[in-house]
C-alpha cells in the first residue's frame, strides 16, 4: 500500500530522490536543458510537494505541483525510487497531485519531460495528457516535450 501526503522536501530521503533525479536527467540531456526545481524552489509559495511512502514509512516517490495562480499549474519533479518502480507509485502520486490541483482551482495541468523518457511519456499519455507546443522556458529546446491535461 502506498500513502501519499504533502511534505516538506527538506528531508534526507526526499533530497536523495532529488539528487537521483538530477543525476538521471543530466545523464540524458545537456545541463541547460534540465529544468529541475531545486530545494529552495520546491519550498516556495505556490509549490506543493507530494511524497509517496510505503507502510513502513519509506519514501518511494515524489512530485511537485506549481500553482501559477491563473487556473494553470505545472507538474514538476516526478520521480519514483527504484524500490518503488512497478508498484503504482507514480500513479498514486499523480492521483493525489491532480486531485489537489482540482481542489485549488487549477483547470489545466502542464508538464515538461524529455524525449528519451519514453516510459514517462507513455504514463502521461495513459493519464490523458496530450502533446502541446513547448511553453515558457522550454520554447525552442529540442530536448523538451511538453504536455497538458484539462482538469475541469
């Protein structure tokens, strides 16, 4: 069983997942094409961090929701620890994040991922995210794939 809660990212387990996510992204793409929020950005106003834990309390996955304050939001930093892969952790995190986004009045949720992350793209497509033109800082970046999903 996976339990997803809102948590402060300043925890050793969460920081370890952030570092692992950074290392993975940097192994696939140039540094200037890696748009990961850092620890301070994850603690900013309008950003909510969701953490999935197993029944023993071990952190297995995470994601962040950035509320832009204009009925749109962005999914950032989705990461599942190797120990949680194949167990529905990403689905549980995304279910919680999307429900919270709806509750906050977010009507459109966007995300950016990379073209080499085929499993992530497949997950997003299964969840109803459609490919869109690159937006914001991702415009013109060949290593960015942008998607969105209407929540309302």
